[in-house]
C-alpha cells in the first residue's frame, strides 16, 4: 500500500509569555518530535489522554496550527507551508470531522448550505448539480432528502455528526482527520456513526486519522495505531502489537484502565489494574527522560516501536 | 422488600410543564437500594435516569413539575418533605456527585473551605474536628499532599483531582446514600478507572448505598451489584449484575450490549439499533416503546398492552413478553 501522508519530527511549541515586557519565558511542548505515516485508504489511530497533544497533531496536519519544526509530506510533496498546500489543492484532499458537532456546524445555515460550502469552494458546480450532490451525500449518511432545508439545532447529536461526515466527504478527500468523532455520543448512536465512517472508507477509499482517547473504539476502527503521552509517541504498532504485546509501562496502564464487560473476573481485573498503577508510580522515572518526556522510539519488530531508554534491554536481563 | 433496603422507590412518576401542559417523563418507576450496594441505572440520553435521580434528592421545581409515588428512606417519605426540610437531608443522608466537577465546585472558594462549609451546614462533626476531617477526606479520595490542595482553588486542579474533591464533598458527612450521575463520563480512561475504584473503596469502607447513573455498560460491569435498564421513562429490565450480563433478556438490553465496540472487536460492522429514542410527547406508557425500533417482530408482540415487570429468575425482572420471542433482525 502506498503512503499517503508522512509526518516527520513534527514539533508544535506554544510560547508562554510572562513578566516584564511580556517576554517569552518558556514553551509548552504540545507536540515534540512526532513522526507517523498514514497509508492510502487505511485508518490510523492516535490515542492519548487529554493534554497529550493528539489534537494538536490533527490540527497541524489540516493546517490549523502553526508548526514550530518538522515536515509534513502528502503523496511525497512537502506541504508544511500554506503556499505549497494551495498549489496541490491539499485543502480539498484533506478534511476534518470535529468532536462537537453543534459548534462545528454554522447554526444560521441550512444543512444544504453547510454541505454545499466545500463543494462551492472546490468544485465549481452549478446550483442544480450541487443539489443532486448534496442529496447523494445525505443518502450516504442515511439522512432523508428533506433535511436539506433544516437547521443544525433540529437534529440529534448523532445526526449532526453524520452531517459533519457528509460535509467532510463532499470534496472526495483522500484523508479525513477525525478528532474524537464519537466521544460525545450514546453507545447505539456511536455504533451507527462508526459504521458510516467505515462505509464511506470502503466506497471512496478514504484514509482516516482517527484521534481518540477510547481504546475500545480504536481497537474496532484501526489496524495501526500510536500511543501519545506528553507530546511524544510512546508506542507505535499494529493492533496486535499494542493490545497483545504492549511494552511501554504507560501503554500497559492505559490498557489496564479500559473497563471490561467481564463480571466474573472483575475483582482480578481490578487487582491487576491497581498493581499496574503501583508499578507505574514506582517505575515511571525509568521510562521518561530527565524532563519527564518519553525517549525516542526504538524498533522492537518490523511494525512495533517503543520509546524505551537505550539501556532498557540490557537492564531487563539483570 | 426486605428490611435492609436503604431506599425504596415505588411507582414514581415525574411530569414536567411544557408550554402550559404537563408531559410525563418517567412513569411508575420502582427501585430499591440496599446499604453497601451499587445500583446502576442504565440507558441512553433521554431515557429518564437523571430525572429519577433528581426526584430522589428533591431537586424538581414544584411549580414546573409534578412528582407522584413514594420514595422512602427508612421511615421517612422523601416526597412529603417540605422545602425547609430538604437541606437537612441533602448532603447529610444523601450525597450527590455530578458529571461536571468544575460546575459543581465554587470557583471562588478554596477546596478546603468548600468542604468545611459542607461540614458546618450539617453539624455531623464538631467545629474542632473540621480541619482534621478535611485532610482525612482528601486523603480518602486519594489526593496527594492534602494540606496543600486544601488551600488551592478548583481551577488549579486537574479534571480527575476536581472530581475527587466533588466526591470528598459528597461523602463529607458520611451519607448513607450516594447518587453519582455520570461521574466518570468527562474523564480520561485511566482517571475513570481510578475514580471507579475509589467509589468501590468508599462503599466498602462506609457501607453506603450508591445509585450510579451511566450510559456506559462497561462501567456497569466493573462496579455495579444490581442493574436497572431504563428506556423511555420506564424500567425494562432489573437484575443482579452477573445475571444481567450472562443472561440479558429484554430486547433493549440485548441491543445495547450488541452495539458495544469493546465487546466484539473483530466484527467489521457494529450492530445499530434502528430509529431513535422517542420524544416525551410521543411516549405511550401503556406500550413497550422500544419495540417501535424492532419492526421485524410480529404485530401482536409489539403492541402488547401494559407490559409489566415480571420476575423471571431469583434476581431478575423483565418487562413484558417480547423477550420470549425476540430475535435480532439479522437472525430472523
């Protein structure tokens, strides 16, 4: 499979200003040397807790965030600055789905205008063609034609999220960055939205960057994933690598925290979770450098890389 | 009903005034909670679970809503309490944990002072004990450096720490019943696990009963002792937790379980429940409203009149008869 998007050593640092003359006194290292690669038509999962910098990565990829250092390549072309993005029509090829469907849809526009906006920007369709295209897009996400003339507040959360998906798909993008697309939804509605996402992926061959804190959802959606902590990746691998052979203590802790539907064994699961938490508190110093950030990734297999200290493997033998 | 029941609610109905008309939101909900038991109330948004909880702590505005039925805590009928009596119950006998900790805390008061205030309102502890009790509570909810945190404001704490403070407030006066409304929904997975473990520890130590409101079945499986599943303002299934997950019966419970991505990671497509939760004005309480979303079932099953909760096992009740013939649409 061909590589669609490659992020190389991406850094996004926010300056902290304080004191006399409002000088820059320090930086927040929201993303600090992140590299990842997304294949055409595949879903890549980016997992982290709040404040880990996962949304910063997503925003940097769609161009909503100023990049401090590093490069982004789209189909081999450097798209790090806005000029080169405009040249290859990058903004048409890369779209975004947001977590909060209410605030990401203009409340004063009809659904037709909301979905037609990217088409007006990029396709040059005439009114009639726009109508039939919007009708088709609504059909894909399972909404009736009449919804075209309604406003966002008239829909439920799940329906609004599907409108957001229809808008993102409108320009036939090659990549959609989905930032926590289902975390605000009820379980049954969540299932529906995830199914629609998979369906459009199959129909149009769209790649997703699926950003989420929910490991259960990510396990369902993605083949390859990265775990992010404090602006750096701590573990990268296939679903198998991460869920069955996690090596970083942080990943193990995250996995242990997933609540499980396993009532007969819940006491053991709880004990296991507490034991991992104790281990994490006692040994976390060994897994992070002196500034509290993760080490560079080291490959442990062809697909699996972990941010372990250099001497980790020898230390393990002791 | 045995004597160990801490709270017994019988035939509780709540209606709200909407444009001058009373519209029923929950109808004839009967539940009981024992001391030392976690009762989970599960359902989608709009199923009425929070409406029930707010009626237990008397937060419905009497001019805008009508609450009927019985809610007894021991000998006391909570629905007969006057507005003056409520403050002596809330925060003392019943503690409450809300979903959004930032909204539940006073942004202008230090954490320690807020807990102190909760203690001073109810006089369960002597004033000389307050300082010690504040530190003891912060310790109990697992806050590191309690002396320092007591002097901090809510905005200086992380989301998980704030929720711990809210829990400390809820248990300050050793309530016999704690109502936790989506206590971990806004939190990260690792913090959620810690908060759930904490609730469980508190329950073991204090022996309080807990009503846990959530839409997350995996949370239920981790901490609940009993589960009541709600749909469209009524209880459709009520069972002991292991029994419910081993042997779910009502079509709604089975559908919810099947749409959970954490259970069956390998299927390509998740199960989707057709349709949506009905609006309040469209609920017919003489029918099982969920069966509107299972149109493939025979007409007479879907239109069963006045389905009742029926005991089907030692610790298991199901509403109506639809579960006897229920099949998923792809199994028909």
